C-alpha cells in the first residue's frame, strides 16, 4: 500500500509539473492589447469593416416653391434666408425683424400674416389670394422658399 501511495504521489507531482508547460504551449496568442476584439482577426474588425454613414438628404428643397400632398388652400409658410435676421440677436429682436419683413411681403402680395417663426426657422405663415402670389413671393431675394401649408394624414 505504501508503494502504491508513493507511485500516485510521484505521478501527481509529475502531472502537476507538466500541466503548466502544456497549457502554455496551447495558449492562443491574441493581438496587441489595443485591439478590442481578440476573438476576431484584425482584418474583420468593426473599426475597419464598418460602413460610412449614409448621407442625409438636405432639408432645403430644390425649388423655391414647394407643393405639399394635402394643401390647405391659400395658406403658405415662408422661410427666410439665414442672413436676413441676425441669429445672435435676442428673441424679441428676431421676432420684430421677421414681423417687419412679413408685413412688407403681405402688403406687396395682398396677404394676411399668420404665425411668426423666429427660433427653429426664420419665417412666417401667410394667407395669400392665390398660388400665383405665393410663386411671386418665392422670387423675393429675402425668401429661401415658400411651401404650401398642409394637413398630415396618419395611415
């Protein structure tokens, strides 16, 4: 029994001595620590294979007069050019400047001013006698574009 115990102890010592050596030999080598995805090779890295962001369409329409799907008759939104009103001016100053321009346009095209926009966009809503007046207003050098006001339909 003593002899068997010595053999098992010797065998256990041998296994414990050899095990770390075999484990080191089988250990997989990973890329440098800066590489965040060690289970994939570097050529398949998301940093290399990712697609560029899709270009977004411009928010500025291609024409100065824009028709909508469900227009409200004779109601239009007029967007003014950025340089017409100083963006650094106070809210009250921007509103006063847009109101003055809107009143001049309304008087020239026989329109009636609705709402003044001075934060998200610089412009105003206007009721005009017909589409021809809206097209004429879109030709004004202060105007970026004129768009028919419309109703949204949820489907």
